[in-house]
C-alpha cells in the first residue's frame, strides 16, 4: 500500500496514546479520573434540545442544506452585535463551519501553497499543525511565554519570516493556554498584518468561558481587523454542543467568499435541525452562558485551591476550560503525565503535545463536577508526588 508523502507529517496523537494506556490501566483498576480531553460534561440549553427535537421530527428537514441558512447567518450577526458590538453583514461576512476545527484545518489549503510560512502560537491547538501539514506549508512558532502573559512577541519575528508568511493563527482565550489578549496587542496584530500582507485567523472558540468579569475581546472589534482577518467560533464549548459539530467563520468579505467557494466542493452543509438548534443558542442563550461560566468558575476555584493545599501551585485561569499547570521541577511533561496515571489514576495532557514551548506544563480540563475534581486532588495527594508547603 502506497501512502501519500503528506502522511509523514501525521503520527499517532498523544490523545490516542493516552487512551490506549488508560484502557490498559482500567483493566487493572477502574478508578481513573480523565481530565485530558476538553469535551463538556454538561448538557446544552433546554432551548437547543427542544429545537433539535422539534425540527428533527419534520420529514422535510432531511435534505441537503448546501450552506448555512439565512436564519443561521442572521443569528450569528445578532450574537456578534449583542455580545461584542461588532456589525456583520449576514450574507457576505458570515459562513458556516462544521465545528471550528473544520475551518481551521481547511484554511491553509485555501490560502497557502507548499513552502509558504504560517505563524502559529507555541503551544497551540493541534488542528493548526494538521491544516499546515495538509497544505504542505511550513509552521513558524511564536512562543507563548509566562513572562509576556502568554502573548506572542511580534517584534521577535524576523523580517524575512514575516515577509514570507501568509497566515497567522491566534487563540485567545486559548487552548491549551487560557490566556487573554489585550486591545493593545490586537491593535499591534492589525498593524503587523497590514505591513506584511498576512491573513489573521482568530480562533475564538472559548469566548463565552471567562471568569471574574474578564470578558474576552473579539478580534473583529478592533479597528481595521476586518481588513486583514477573520474570526472562527464554535458552539461546542459555549453551549455544550460539541457533538453537534456546528460553528461559523466571520469577518473579511473576500476571505469568506474564497472559503465559501472552497467548502462548496467539500460538503453539502449542516443538518437543518442542528442549524435550528444553533439559532436558538445564539439568540436565546445569553443567560445559559452566564450560568455555565459560574459552574466552571466554581470548578476552577475548588480545584486550584485543592491543588495548592497539597503543594502544587498553579495559575488561576481568567478564561477557558483548562488549567495550564507548570509541573514540579525534575520532571518532563510526558513522564509526569504517566506518573499521575500510574500513581494517582488522574489523566492530564502533557504540554509538549501542543508544541515545543509546552514542555514543563500539563493541560488539565475542568470537565468533571466539583466532587470528582476534589477526589482527583485527594488521589494526587495520596500519590506521594507532591508535598504541601
């Protein structure tokens, strides 16, 4: 069997490796707490389930939709206006995506040729690397460092790299690093993108998960942003609709036009009842998002405080559904991850899986209730890996 040369860029993901190892361990004992995958454990809003059920009962709802419906586009525009004071034209500045990962992976294939440079955060979401590999482009890592509040330093990018770059991926609040962008940083990004003719791709999938009033800034709210870029969002995390696979891309009209043309050759749209459920979420879900934030913030606080009580002091995230935890000295992230599984029965994701700068950290997903999170703290305490100070 001959494999395409591009397959050399793909290895077994760390999530698959951990899954295999966990299954092996579960055959020995069944007390494993998995905090490695960012899949929401909570249900979506009642209005979502009601809309999905109602429209799924319509015999006429099972044909191709081909693209996003007018009502879905208008719902996205309504959400952006009310949530971020950003005006979007429903017909020309918005398109559907089968989850934001669909858009992230396909973007480089529409705008990058083999050998082109794409700027990516390091550590960053693995889908960026997948799209870059499919386009046979070349990633240039922008390190996210604690001393810079996990914002990339654009001044460190060599001019010869910037001149060859065609895309820049940004992710705030981020995965795996739950950092927040500032208005000043986004203004710098717009100026940088204009100077070097770079398309900016803002991954905004965690926009509704923020704490202590630290509301994230939409890139599109920055003057000039729509001239250089787009923003992707998903209903997966904000409305607990991960399995529905629906999201959207919005912003620059010409970029949207090209992506729409590209996607018209790849799929036949999203199941109509799912679009109707998304419309309900976007137009009626504000109070649900507020309740969801309160649940995650309570989880964050109980878990971070619990870790501190056993001697593991980690930063309290301002947003997102993850804790980006610096590991104790003397470990690398992979060995530390397997030690937590072997000695505590707690599963996290090693930081190196997200890029070279992820070494020294692990990502912990707040995808269990407080009782289970506190049980994980107790199991970590009993492992003997930590000592309270």
